């Protein structure tokens, strides 16, 4: 009897969520057309090699940028820099107009944008692809997982090396403490914002429905704003991080990326008894 009493609240609480979850993935599967690049649709050695290859491509991509690429970078940098003079005033406005309802909604969005939560979503999507025997679904979530991984690597390196003070420290938006592992000095980039936009861009680039693409970006925007409302990041943090996540998501899901870039970038690593060798080769 006790087990039944415990089971009923559990079913009432989680059964509707599971039902919505299944419907959402079934709808998403219908929106994912098969593509030639879906040949990498399993979590195996080929996928790991693709991550390694794409990592080199992302890190060295500025070496191969053309004028239009530098123009896009300049516009993104200008958009981020434009918020620097406004960071203090936006922070003050958010602090003065805080409300329990806004805080509650922001916490929900922030929790959804946590890398662990996004990884769980991606894992569930990949599992759903296995159940439906859909290479397209599996490939989509593998690409999203790769985007999330590479974004997190760059974000964590940026947090440690830049060392920007978080808003709640009241140090100001122009206070920096480079090369630090203290969380209060890791405001830029925003991990939640970058990760959300990387995953949203990966998923949006693969679906057919413009409404579904809009929904992905709307959720990513809500996650970015939540970090401002929760006093975790300045406005310029989330703007720059959103652009970073969008860039990585676009690069990773671009058709023919692995094929086109395997000839361009190569990374090698060799460990000897008394030496460590790291090589990077770029072809243009």
C-alpha cells in the first residue's frame, strides 16, 4: 500500500511531462529531413575524430577568414562593446525593478540553460533517435552535443583568462582580474548564454519549420536574459556570449564542414619519455 501511495504522486507529477516530452521529440523527428552528412550518426570513433578535427577548425578559423568574415567579427565585437557603457545602468535598473515573479521565471530559464540540463536534453534526443531508428535525429543531437562541448571549452578558457567581475560583486563592469579560478571573477563569457545559443543554432539549422526555429531562439534569448535578471552577468556578457554560441553552432552544423576542412587543418599530439610535442598544420 505504501508503494502505491508513493507511486500515484510520482505519476501525477511526471507522467504529463513525459507525455509532452515524447510528443515534442516525435514532432521534431518529423521536421528533420535526411541529409548526406548524417553518415556520422553514432557515438563512435568517427564522431570523436570529427570533434577533434572541428576543434582545430574552430580555433584556427581566423587564419582563413576573408573580408566578409572579418566584417561579421567586427560587427559582433561592436555589438558587444556597445553595451559596455550601458552595463552599469542596466544592472541598476534590473536591481531596482526586481520582483518575485520575474526571479522565479528567470530561475526556470537559467536552470534550462545549464550545461548539465542541455546535455541531458541532447542525450534524450539521441536516445529518441535510436528508438525511432532515425539517423537524422541522432546526427542532429550529436552535432548539438559537439557544439555544446566546443562552446564550453572556449567559455571556460575565456572565464579563467579574462577574469571579469560579476555584477553582484559591485566591482563594476570594467573591473578585471585575469587568470583566476574564482567564480566571482568569471562573468565573461556567459556559459549559459553561449551554450544555449550554440545548441539552439545547431537544432535550428537542421529543422524545416520556421516556427520551430523561432522557438529555439526564443528559449535561448530567455536563458540569456535570465542571467542578467539573476545578477550573474552584465548585458555585454550575454550579448557577446550569444554571438559566440551562434558562431560555433553555425560552424559545426554547416553542411560538408568535415569534408571541406579536413584538408585545411590538422592537429597532432605526441607524448615521449621526456618530451611532449604538439603540432598544428594549416593549409590554404
